[in-house]
C-alpha cells in the first residue's frame, strides 16, 4: 500500500495556535480550522525533529519545519485518562480523582461541563473526534447497553461526530463505536462487557489466561493481561459475543485515517475542529505489516512510523482540499514514553524505569516517562502549524495542553461560563509564537504532583522527601538541591498546595 502522506498532521497535543481573534476578523475570511493530532505514549525523543535517530518521522519533521516546535510543551499528566480529561475540559484530572480507567468505566467528564468542542461549537464550528477515547462511556450507576445506544459519550460533550476506539487498545471491548452504536454488531450475537461472574448463561467468551491458544498471532501479555484474547492478543477485561464487530488491530490506523479524511472532506466548506486521537504507539503495538522493519526498534518504533504516516495522511487530506493555509494543526502526546508496558513485543526495559531501550531514549534528555512525575512524563512533543498565522521556528515558551480551552475561547471570542475550565489560561500568544516565555507555573501530575516555576522543578513527596531541581543546569533531574534552597522549597510547596486547592488562576501567565 502506498504510504504517501495523506496528511494534515495534527498530531494532537495542543489544539492551540489559531488565527487572529475572531473579534478582529471583519474582512469576511473564514476562521481557521483546527486539527489536533494526538499521539499515545509518544515521548519527547520519539520524533526525528526532537532528536530520534532510529525512527524515521518525515511527515512530523515537515510539520515542525513548517510550524512552531516547542521545547517545553507539556501534557497535563503522566498517564492517559487524566491528561485527556484536562485537554478537553481545562481542569486537572486530580481535582475529580480521574485515573486510568478500567474497561466499561463510566463517562468521567460531566455532561454539563464546558469542553473544548463546546468552545468550537459556540463559534459555529463542526466538531468531530476520531480514534482513542478512554474517558469512559455511559452514566454513573447505569449499565452500558453495548447492544443499543451507548451514551452519554463524546456527542453529549460537544462533538457532532464520533468514531471511537471506546477504551484503549489493550482493553475490551475490541469494537468500534460510531455515534452511539457499535459498528457491525450482529443482534443475534450480542456483545457483553463486564465481570466474568456476570457473563450471561450460554455466552461464548474469548479464551482467558487459563485457556490461551497454543500460538498467538502477535504475543501474549507479559503482565497477565489475558482475561480476553482477541485476534491472538491478550486484553484487560472480559468480553463475550460481538464477533462480527471485532476490530482488526493491524488496520486500525488505516480505518482512523479514512474516517478523519471523510470528516475533512464532508466539512471542508465550513470551519471545523477535528480531534484525531491515534492509538499509536500504545500497547499492544500492532503496526500494519507494511510498516514492519521501517524502524530499528521493532514494533514500538514501527508503530511510530505508522503514526507519522497517519499524520501525513491527515495533512494530505487538508492539502487536497486547499485547506492547509487556513488550518491550525497541533501535534502532541497524552504522556511521555513507555517501553515494555504489558506485552512481549521486543522492548527490553520495563515501563519507563530506565532511560534507554535498544539505544533509543524516548524521553530525550529528560528523566523518566509515562507514570512518572519527572519531566519525561509530561514534557512531550508539541508542534503547532498555521501557515497564515505562525512564523516557523522553535519556541522555548513553557506551555501546557490544559490551556487549550481558554486559548481557543479567547481566539474565537467565546466567553467561558463562570467556574468552567478553572485551570485553563489564555496562552494563545505563546502558541502563536508571539510570547517567548509562556507560563510562569505549570502543574505536572502522575503518581504525585510537581510544580514548574520557570527553570525550577519542585516534586512533592507527601510520604517522602520533597525534591527540587534547577533545570537550567540539570535537565535530567539527576540531583535534588532541596537542601540547598529551603526557602524556595517552602514557597513552591505553598504554591502547589494553593493550586491543589483553588487553582493557579490568580498567578496566571507572566
């Protein structure tokens, strides 16, 4: 299959950087489209333009060359669900106790909360989400009807169109959800997702860890994630039935690109917002065979090549419609890198406990990765391209994905309802390359909380010794200097405690 870029490469990380404020646009020009291309578990050092030497990423490198590449861009958390929650709501996940969700979890975002797609809809945009969701589905206290209308979900949160991987690719259910319905489901073979003890009598379930096939198509889970085995791959959680609706792991990227391209084609005549949320490079990594061997790092590296292709395909779709000049494309990731995260796929390092796997450091010069509160957990690639509004280059401004809601609300002259998006600030000037400094403070969340104050990094350890790093001389957070700067530790601890309680709104941007 031809891997020619079909692109618009919005690798999702900060939908930010839009055009001149709507209030200033009285010349009849349409407002810019916005596409966020969101990678999954993509680290700072996983792209060529950020230093990767073993993974070719020509499409993302081109996006960076044509846009603004940030060196201090952050997701909100070092794990998936709270990071996505913050991007879409402008509120840190820890305020609502949001953590990585199990299969069949209920919707974590209240349906009456103001969201990023709400902001665009209020400005007259068509909104769509394609790809991984992992923010829960259904109402609290009510069973999800997988054989009927699966809601509430994205379409109750401001999205006009939705085509989802409902949870994440290592969890059941292993089906696509379009709007409120499972795609391709046979009513004679109903889908069950839940606990093993609740499995309906007579249901045909997929083999569990005690009854695995003799040979798996890809590989078994290395961490016991074999409650269900779909397409020869162990998954977290139990499901039964729905055989006609099962996805094909190897073609998932192609399916998502096709749906994203369709959304762009069908909405090309009006402003649109597209959240393209890739499953790559999350485990289980199952790149299409045409990408096998395209990197020097096995399935993880090949999945990154596949993600680069998908970004290029989205960019190409924009180009085919003549929309490149008037589209803001943002590429980013939901958290830092992880190596062996539950599957025997050739990676040699457990999670992100060591820096280098087979000669490749997914977090670049920064410490840690997914699950960790160090810089490698939240400092991720962030690229913003908007030919009509951004001068290409590199920015060292401190920016965070939690600011997307307030930034686009400001750009589109959409007032935020009182009390909504409490952690989000208008950072549009930084996202457009007009503010070289950005935020003064950024909260980082993983298994614990940390605070960035310019070059200073404070890590709060309620059950241990607090840590302080001066990133201007110690980018790798190798040596804590907390003992040498007790006053700064005290001040940053007080600021973080305030942020935990009431947010950083009084502190804002510089």
